[in-house]
C-alpha cells in the first residue's frame, strides 16, 4: 500500500542534469558558471564564526535583503530571499495557486514547471513557441482562454536563449488578470545594449513577480540562494505565512550578501561569458550545426539528422564532455550547451569536429 498522495504517486520527479565531481570532465550541461565566486565571497566564508552556527540565522535574512534592495533600487520589503530560485517557484505555487487552478508557461521552457504543478496537484497549460522560438502572435489570447491563475515566463528563455522585451511583458501583465512570474535566472547574461530592465515594472504592476538566482552569474549554484522581487503585497504572504521560518541559513546569507556587494566581479565574468558565447556560436556554426542567438549563458544547437543529437551527446559523454540532451518534442534534434571557459569551449569544438567530420 502506498502512503503517497494520489498526485504524487502518479507523477515523475524532475530529472536534473548529471552532476560529477570528476576533475577531468568538461561540464557544460547545467548552465553553471565556469569561473569561481568573487574573492569577497571567499573572504566571507573564511570569516564565518563557527560559534554563530549554534544560533538560528536571521529569520528575515536582513543583511541580504538590504544588499538586494541597494542593488535593485527597491525597498527591502520588496525582496524575499529563498533557498535557490527553485524554492521561490514552489512558494509561489503554494501561496497563490489553488488545486483547481491552472498555471501557464511556454513550451519549451524550464522542465521543472510541470513537475511543480504535479506536486501542487494543479493543472497546467503549455503554450507552444513558434519554430524560431518567438512568441505566437495570439499568445495573450491563448493565455486568457486558459483562464490561468499564474503565468511563468523564463526570460531569457531556457532552453532557447530568446529574450522578450520588457514592454511586451508589461503588455502581458496589463491584459492578463492573473500573476506573471518572470523567471530571470539568466538575465545577467543579456547584452547590456538591449537595455532590458523589468525591475521597474514591479512598481507599476502589482501582478508581476521576478525571480533571480545567485546560481548562474554569481557562480554560486552550490550555495542554493535565490530571491524574489515584487510589490510588497505579493512578497508579504510568502515572507510571513508560507516559507519556512529559517529558509536560508547563516552561511548562505553571509556569502550571498558578499556576492551582491561585489556584483562588479560577477558583471566582469558575464562580459567574458558573453564574448565566449559569440565565439562558440560562430565556431559551432562553422561545423554545420545551427545555433540561434542566445541572451543566456548557454546555446541551443540544432544538430543535422545525419549526425544525430542524441548520438553526438553520447559520443561527447564518452570523451568526458557533458552537454544537455532533452528527450522532448522539438528538442530531440538539439543539444543545449553551457558556455565554459575558452579552453573548455575549444576542447568541445575539437571533439565535435573530430566526431562529425570523419
Ligand atoms: C529557468 C530557471 N529558473 C530557475 C532556476 C533555479 O535555479 P536555482 O534553484 O539554482 O536558483 C533554474 C536553474 O537551472 C533555471 O534554469
């Protein structure tokens, strides 16, 4: 006899990308940052007082909230710190989505969303992107027809790397009566010339929530720290009712605060990653694969049928190069490749060249 809730019994869990500690693996499969965290984060770690761990952490993560409010020019009450961005996603569903409600998201997008819907026991509606990964023209119409309570948009999109303009996000929020969560896990990799800025929207739209994470641009995927930014009225129910009282720990709070306080370091790494992204795109296209532009720290490459995406993924894996293959409609002929150091990218190119041109 199973003791699981019925929806849990029926569902499949999220399948994360492979993790390996092997030093000889080139790991380009989970969109981590190839560079280390900032020296200030290393200092903060060294100065952790072990005796402080006897006590519970700051329940509201006050120092972090202050640092985030300075960075984004919003009030600390508009910030909720979470155990990774993933915890924020779960909290938003717990707080705002009833079991009979529908949540909407694009297809393809982050494969955790349907899993979270299954855990919550709510319905979901996937709205297909066009073949060039742009939004369908009648997107808002389809959204309203779905009567969704919550729309989740990854921007820039994962796994496509495409970016929606902030004025389009504002239009969606105005024409849609539900909540709009903009998952900006990869926003720090957007070209600055595009002047993308959605933060100001939270002051004019009380149905917009923004997700940020320190896992990508700040090189802290192992720390598990993310946060939400929104109107105070959306943050408070999660801050005071639905999250665990101590959802982020003392060490994580100290290091995350140091990371935001030294954000210039992360910004410089993002510049390097953007340059490497453009080089990698050009190099991969020269080998006959198709790579649409990406505003993220990964690219989604289309592999010709004569080579085969799954086959190439497995062959690269045999050479200790991990990239991401999704067994999913419209993605079976593609590989998602995270941007590595220039040396890692060069090793990848050399391997693809050898495997595809023999
Ligand atoms: C689109 C998207 N959103 C949110 C997250 C959550 O990141 P984390 O829980 O590491 O902060 C990820 C992680 O890969 C992601 O790809």
